[in-house]
C-alpha cells in the first residue's frame, strides 16, 4: 500500500494531466469551451504578470522593512507597526483600499494596475520581512562576535557572514510566501482585473459549465503550486548542499489573512 501511495505521489501531475486529457476527449462540453481558450490564456498571462511583479516588489519591500526592524529605534517601531497592521487586516481590504482610498490621500489618481501591484507587494512584503528578520536573527551570535574580533567592518560581517547564512535558511519560507502571493492574485477582481480565476468564472457564467470550469481552476492552481514547490525545494537543496525530502515545503504551511 505504501509503495502504491509513493507511486501516486511521484506521478501525481501526470495523473492529473492524463485525467483531464481523457475527460476532454469524451465530454462534449469541452468542445463548447474551446472558443474560450484564448480568454483562458489571456487570464493566465495576467495572473503570471501580476504574480511575478508582486513577488519581486514584495521581496524588495520585505528586505527594506526587515532592515528597518533590525536597525532599532523609531525606524524599527514604524516598520513593525506597518507589518502588524498589514497582517491584521484581510488581504481583500488592502487590495480594495489601495485603489479606493488612495485618491483621498494622494495628489494623483492611481490606476487599478498600480493599486494591484502595490497591494500584492505590501501584503507579500510584510511576510517576507518577518521571514528575513527571523532568518537573520537565527544566525549564531558567536560567529558575529568572532568576526568583530578579527577587525572586520559591520558591513562586511553582515554581507559576507550573516546574510548568506540567513538567505540559505529562509529560502523555503520565502518560496512559500511567493506561492501565497501567486494565489492572492485571485482577489484582484474588485479592481476589474481579469486574472485566470476571474476569467474562468466569467466564462462559466456564459457557458454554464461549473464542474468543468472550477475543475480547471483547481487543476491549474494545484499544478502550478506543486511545480513551484518542487522548484523551491530544488533551489534550497542546491544552495544548502542537502537532498530535498519529498514535499519539504508542506512541513511548515503558511496562511495569510
């Protein structure tokens, strides 16, 4: 039994894709959905663009917030307050407020695309900040003290000793947060952005095939998330020199909001 389960786990993606292939060949409803494939692909492209930009900006924002928290003083207080406030409210609130509230406090009009990117970066950055800060704080103080004794500057100690070790240890956490940001793109619909999820819902409203459309949504996000998890585990193993365990990233699940 265990051997069968291990085989299913290893070939799970092929099993999902094969099942969908057979289903598409025998179910005529997929023929009705065929003209909508260009819209599916456009929604997929939108999801990829916003997710990639959100992850990139979120990492930069998280790095800045982590640096401020480690600096201490007023900067640390302001950074920790912003992180706590961002994590305390629902992600949908931040996404909506980024567009609806911004005209009240900014001298210019924010577009839906700008609001979406800012919201994803803000949400992701708050969690990236905590992952980076925890990883840096986890580096043994003895190594820092030993480097100080040798006369190395604080900048060299941080960039050559502390930061490399911290980045290696927090790769799984950063990867898990990136997958969460990828899934948060499904909440951009209040801004009128038609990502893959929203596109599928609109197509279902026209064709009325909820089983097919929602199965496609579930399969898409599962397959992409699984591939990203495997890639993150591979990267982590390459930089740490250890062989990844199956589904390492599932051992510390992360939830947002």
